[in-house]
């Protein structure tokens, strides 16, 4: 759905088609707030970013608007996440060797720190969840997954009822919205565990696993 279609559905359910009390810009801000809330609480907007490392440069900025990092690779090889203390120990163990093939990364102040610092210009690839982009009259698509679009209507209706001081109706739609977030978060967790997709075991594979353990 487009933002305009979400707006239309909300106005129809509120019986406010053509109502100037709620401008399109105001409704679009409601939709953006809903998308941003989904993005931060359920991490449902996923993106992949790629940059090129620089010989001897150890630190690289996070991609714009990223919320959380799920996976990082250097030249196609997965880097292991560590903390900065572990990174300090790695550098001490390297003696005079300060560059090489990165194997680990730490995060601080929205910056990746590679260990060791890369000695070549290779692809640094980041998989992560990001914030939603702002919505305007020219916006034709929403960042959140399509299967969440109709759920945005409850958030918009909550805001509309609040503006009309109809608080019982606002509470009803808030409850529906909160339940939607729980369901979306649960689905996202099933879909992605760690940095690998969830795999449903077949009956045959389960039997083989039991036999192998005997």
C-alpha cells in the first residue's frame, strides 16, 4: 500500500473522507510515526550496505539510519563480533603487525573497529535493521514490509480519536496496535535467528538427528 492508500483506509474507517480537520500532511506524519515505531521496536526494515575499506584504516562509520547490526563481512568472510577489550588483546598479540585480514569487529559510538586493520581495499558488507524514512506527498512506497501496512491504520485511528478527544476509542485502537507490534516482533524473531534464517526441520531430519545421537 502507498501512504495515500493507508490514509484513505483510515479516513473511511473514521468516517472522515474529505474531512479538513485532518490534513493529508498530518495523517502522513501519523503514518511515519507508526513506521518509525515498528522499525525501532520490531526491527522489521532490513537493509544491506557495502563500503570499501582503506589500507591501514581501522574504523568505519555505521550506515545511515541503521538501528542494529546483524552481520558483518570483509571480502565475503564473516567477521566475529567482540568487545574493545578483546580487540586490545588481539592487537597486543600481533606485536608489530598492525594490518592484515580482518577477522573481528567491535562497535562503539556508531563506528565499526576492525581487528586487525585491513591491509587492502575490499568490500565491507553490513546486514542490519534501519529506521523508516520520512513520508511526504511525493512518497509512493512505505519502508515497512507490505504485510504490516494494514496494521498502520490502527495507529492512525488512535491518533485521530485522540485529537477528537474520544479517548475510549483511542484506547481500543492503541490496544490493537500494541498487539500488532507483539505479533510482528514474534514473526521477525522466527524469521531470523542470529544472522541466519530460521530452518524448519523435516520429520526425516529429526529422525536422523535422533539416530545419530544414539
